[in-house]
C-alpha cells in the first residue's frame, strides 16, 4: 500500500506532488531543491551550499521515516551546469558513510525550478 511521506523539516511540495512516497520497505523521495524549510528561500547561491541544503532536506525526510542516509540505494543529481560536478561531489561525499555510497546518476539539465543549481532525488530502503 502506498504511503505519502511528509515532514515540516523539509520544504513542502511546490506543486501537485509529495515529498515522497513509500511502498513496503522502499521509499521514493521527490527531487529536493536547496530550499531552507524555515525561510522558503534558497539556503545559498553557490553549488556547495545548495547541495548541502538539498541533502539536508533529503536527510530530514528519511529521518521522519526512521531512516538514515546510509539507507539510500540510488540518487539522481540534476545540475544546471555540469562544471559544478566536482564541487557538488565534495559536499555529497560527506553525507554518506565511507564505502556505503549509493548508486548514482548525475547530469546537466537545461534548467531547474526556481533557477536552482542542483536538485537531488533518492530511492531508499527501510532498514530492519
């Protein structure tokens, strides 16, 4: 049965979608923009700060389900400029335990909502 995921510790959806959904042990999180849930604004104008905020939003949604970043199976990283890949990757690496990195795709897109520099979505599994 499908479950809708929602926490006030991450930005509310800005359209007809949810922060994420769950089915059985799997969690599917919608792409997270670098929006600070307390202000509704981007946390930063640089790629490092935006990556950090997007991942903090993901972490908050996962924690609301009793999960951690180590439960992430797969990420998809959307970048407005592939030249930001290296800086994004430096921040990204710090959110996962060494040797427990999820599968990942990362690519440049024509544009992101609100002109963000990054958006990240994940698939995770609930640990037992």
